[in-house]
């Protein structure tokens, strides 16, 4: 099992459907709070997400689709089952 950790940055309403589309979830409680509601989170913020994979190349984070919601993927890191960083990009 591989794990992809990626950070998205944006403001206003968080695109909740992207969690389903990219098959990911908030990486920790801070990310859950960062998702929040649009009335509570009108400022720009970062949200760290986790995407599990069976292989290192199975699914890809859909960077261009995040942009359509006004959110930017800032960093992507892929870890193996031993939690070793395989690759990272900005």
C-alpha cells in the first residue's frame, strides 16, 4: 500500500466533491478544521489530504480539476508502505 500526501491551497468554500473524485481524505484534524464551512473560512488556507493507493502510479491527483474550483495543489509526496518518501513535487 502506498500513500500520497498532498497540500491544496484556496479560500472560500472547500470543494468537498474533490474528496470523492480524488479518492482522498483529510490527513489530520487540522485538515478537517481547514475544510470548514465557507462562512467560517473566507480566508486563504492550506489543507493537507491523504490518498491511499495500491501501487505508486495507480491514481493521480487531478491538479487541473482542483484549479477549476479555485484551489491549487502546492505539494505532492508519495510514500511506500515503509513510510519512505519515494517522490515529491511542487
